[in-house]
C-alpha cells in the first residue's frame, strides 16, 4: 500500500464528504479511492469512515487521523513549494488581518517598504483585535499575538511580546510605587474590558506565581485609551512593551514591580495551510521575519533596567519552548 496516496485519498474523501467528489478532485476513479481507504483502514486496524447512502463522515479515530494526515500532507506540499516557487513573482491582492494598535504603530511603516520590494502586490489591511476566521472571511494572512488558531494553520514567529506594569512619574510621586504585587489592590488600576489582564493581573518571580484582582476608575477596550490616561497621571496600567516602551525610555512612564514578570507571548504570522502557498504570502512572511529579527526596537528601554533582563530569563526559555511547540505543531 502506498501510504501517501492512501492518506491523500482519505483526506480528500473527508474534505469532499463523498467518494465520488473526492475521486473527481483527485482525477481518479471512485473504485481507486475506495480501495485506498479500505487498505488504509486495514493497515491502521480501525474504521476511519462511517458510510451512509447520503454522506460519508469520519469516525472519532478518523477525525484524529484526518487532523494529523492533513498536517503531514500540507507540510510536504509547503516544503515542495519553497523550492518550486522561489522563481515566481509575488503579485495580486494580499488581504491581511492585523492587531489594531500594533498595526498602527509598527506594521504601517513597513507596508510601503514591502511594496517597494514587491510592487506587483496590492495590500488590503484590516486592523482589528478580534479573532477572524481566515478561510471563511477570505484573508490570506493574519498577524497575531495569541496562540489561538486552528491546528491546521501555519504559525511563524516574528517577535516576543512582553508585558509591563507602569504609571506616570507624577502618579508614583503622589501614590507611591507598589512594592509587591498584592499592593496593586490599593492602587487605581486602569484595565481592559476583556482579555487575560482585564480583572486579574498574574505575575511570576523565581517560579512563584501570584494572581492579583485589580480595579480602578477606568476600563476600556482600547489600550491606547488606557495609555493616554496613564500618561495623564490617572493610574497604573499593564501594557505590551510595544505600546509603552518609548514612553518608558523617555521617562513619561515608570516601570513598576520590575522583578515580577508576565508570561510573554509571541507575535506570529498565521496563514491557512493551503496547497501551493502563494509567493505574495511567502514573501510577506519572510519580509516581516527580517524586519523584526533581533531585539525589538520597543524593548531597548530594558537595557536601562538590568533586573528586567535577568528576570526575563526563565520566561524567555518558556517562550522559546512555546515557539518550538507551535512550529512543530504547525
């Protein structure tokens, strides 16, 4: 039995929902498709498909095998495409979904630079912090700072995203700096209306993790609104360093609890696993990986605080492990 052909046949049947449509998609006979799937089930010693007169559906074991087989076939196709399509010219409309604040601050300046290198590509950019379904909504690629995406998607690391607690110098002079995470309960903490750091801030130090309930005079669904309030001496915020790094470097904001860290996440370029990865997607991802290579510009302030660099060591190791798992899984 040719296991590769058998996997291709099985995946085609599940995707098409029928042996006939799978045979048409692969350009072979229905009998050939049926025989390949039967041989695969015999090889695995389990039934992969439930067959009825109206539809073919995967069994529970079939669903698990479909996820793995789809991934293997997609990885093989992607490996071939990296060699086959290096001579193709990137062209056409590239539809992107990018985070609102990060897109405005750090991606917008890069779009013209990408276009200078690939003038035949037209960009259509949607700035939103909402998760979008790339396939259903017709996006070629998304930039995300979250691991939440389909298992069949490809995720490529771009840059680390670190979080920092901070306030204005005037606020700290008036109210004092919290010396422990628990002291945050006595401060005016400005929070997001949703997300991991909305009502509870979780920080770690030397393996000790503390979750602190926080509240204050303002909540917003925009990090930019909260940053503006913090700069106006309103209270304490926790923000990604790509939003407040420059303010900290200028002294407009003061980092707090530097020996406590949030778990960092990774900024990723995410795109659906598809046959024949387009040159426009491939070149865009490669361009962004080069643009964000090395230490992010927004984290240069960390060199002013050696304890931050030391404290991030364990978290950076954890982040590296997460990135490796993400790449291995995708």
